[in-house]
């Protein structure tokens, strides 16, 4: 620990001791909130599996004219497409 951290900790403890028990509880609740909010992620988190190429091969099909331009009727909102 650096000297600045020790000084800050000492000052925090001395000021905390001057507070009423209810206020000390509020400080404790806030410290626990901060500890949860900024907690480092656990190392036990699951690592997502790598994707497998071709796993769903043959599950879908694509029309032969998929890349063909759409007719003017489609863009004008006329008739059936």
C-alpha cells in the first residue's frame, strides 16, 4: 500500500467512527454496492464454444433469382410480386 492509500483509509475510518450506527450501516451498504458494481468478472464464466463451419448445411435454400433486380412494380407498390 502506498502512503496515500494508508492516509485515505485512516481518514475514512476516523470519520466513520464519528457517525451514528444507522449512518455507518448506510456507508457499509454503499461500499458493498460499489464492490459489486466494480467487481472483476469471475474466471469461472463459461467460454462460448467456437462456431463450426457447415453445421447447418442444407437447412435452408436460396432461390436461383435471389440477386436479380426487383421489378418496377415492387418499388412502385403496384400489383403482386
